[in-house]
C-alpha cells in the first residue's frame, strides 16, 4: 500500500504541480503533508462519528503528551 500511495502522490505532482515553483525547485511529496493530514483527520473523524453513533466505546490516543506540564496517568 505504501508503494501505491507514493506512486499516487508522485503521479499527482508530476501531472498537476507547476514546475518549477517560484523558488525554482520542484514540489516534493513531503510538501503535501498538509493535504494528507487534512484527509486522514477527516477520515478519522468520520469513523469516530459512526462508532459513537452506534454506541461503541472509543478510546482516543493523544499526540500532545510530550508537552511541558503533561503528566502520565
């Protein structure tokens, strides 16, 4: 699946991205992270909504646990 995802994003960049960018360099796959994060968050939210609607217990893992002042419980 990872190879398919890489191929998808590389193909999208090749066909849709302006070349070169204003700074003279090409658009890189990693620069699409904002789009990928938005899509993955939207999918996670939809799954969470459906599970909660069906009264499933949902455990949500936090990703900000390394912030100063956070204490493990």
